[in-house]
C-alpha cells in the first residue's frame, strides 16, 4: 500500500529543525513517508541528511526588517524558490506540509497553497518571527507553543500544542553521564548551556564564580566552539566541552540545575525533564526579544528564575543558585503539574486532522 507523504520544511537555525526531527519517529510509525525542503546551504541540510531523510534544497531570500541592498534582490530569490517548491511538491504529491519557520518556508507554503496542499505551521516563541507572519495566510492551522502566542493569530487557525520534544532526551543514563564527565563524587550537578557558539557573557561570569561553587557542585560547562579554557582544569569537578550531541541526554539525566539561554525548544526540554533552571535570555540588543518573553512566561509559571543578560554578574547567578536550591521542591512541583510539557502528540494530531 502506498504510504501517505508529508513534506517538512524549516531552516536557518537548529531551532527550526529540531522539532521537525523530533516528529520523524512518530510520523514514520503512523505510516508517513517523509521528505524535507530546506535551503541549499543552510544548517538544516546537514542535520536532515544526517538523519537519512530525503532532502531538497531550494532558492531562498532572507526577509529583513532593516535596510540592506539585498532587500532589492532577495525577493527574486523567493520567487525562484516558489518555482523550485512547485516542482518538488508536484513530484512528491504530499498529503500535507508541516512548516517550522525560517525564511525558507515562505516559498514552500505559497507553493503548497497554489497546489491546494494543506499546511500546518508551528511557532515556537510567544511572538511570531517575520517568516511565520508572512506564511500565516497560506496556512490551514498554526500550532503555538505558548498560550500567550494565541493573540497573534486568527482564532480559527491557532491551536495551543506545546512543542515536539525529541524522544531520545528521555533515554538518558546518569551513570554514563558521570563517566563522561569523570566525576568522582555525588555532588549536585549544574549544567551550563550557551548554544553551539557559546555565550561569552555567561561563560565569563560562570568562570568568575568557580572559586565559590566548585567545592559544592560538579559543573558541566558547554561553552561553545573555541571557548574551552585549559587554565581552569585546576578546579575539581569542573568539566568543559565545546558542545555535545549524542551524550547530551546522559548529561541532562545527571544534572540537577540548568543555566541556559531561553530558546523555546531548549526550555521546553528542561520542563519535560523536570529540571529547575536559571534562564539568561538574549537581550533585545542581540535579538527581537523573543527569548525574554519565553523566559518571563516560564518564571510566571514557577518553572524558572530569570536573570537579565545586560546586568549579569557572578553574584546574581550565585544568589539564583541559592534560591533554586532552597525552593527546589516547589519548582519541581510546578513543572510536574504543567500540561504543556511534550507537544509531540498534540502536533501530530493537528497534522492528521488536516491531511487531505
């Protein structure tokens, strides 16, 4: 029997790819054949091909809110991308397109609309990105991670689902994590995450804090490419990695407290794993402010402590650690009660309801 087909699309950052990959095992289990449309050179190409999924690269222009001479040429790339996407969709004839955001999705959802193929989109953040704003009129349904995001979309289109979480993060082994980090005792473990490139400000303040906390905690510091400082090996129980991939599930399982930026995918993984956390969202000078809103929502719900990146100090990180430790049971109780942990089943349900 011929399988149903679904086209996944999204790109520009790992955050636009991870939820798509999280859905792949479940989509395959219920009988979908999967292919992916992304940009020709974006990060999504490597991630998707590594997962063994058929990949198509199309022309895509960046959509900017600021002046740039490329604003005059990129619309032509988008038009070419629509033509590319039309050819692919006519060839693959999917039952539905699932769009995760990023500039590459715009030509894909427009092409799907032209061909009468249903589109379900997903917005991770409280405020939609520019690409999702442009794509919305061409979508049948918009899945949102946060209830606060509903106000940005028409009521008949929006569904609060949460975000799909990767199944593998629930399969961690704390003992394997302990072996990887070479910890020799059972002190509480702090995990610091700043993204694949690291976060300079967070790295600096954590390292200033090491003399005060290294005796009390074991510390796993994912500090970003090129940011390992070998001079700090003198601190027992402090281990640095540029980044980890397959082993991250084991480090998650081992960790008691997480200090991190506030990307939606990451913080919903912390919530799903019941990991109390300190969030240091990107400031408005470095972003459109979406991480700040994400973090504020988590703080309001009693899942997190939020610190201001512009006023970050080793002292306020230390105070936040003490507060988390003192009120750990309260944070854990709030997280366990949450109904928006893993949105995988919710998103799959919306896809099935809207497949033609």
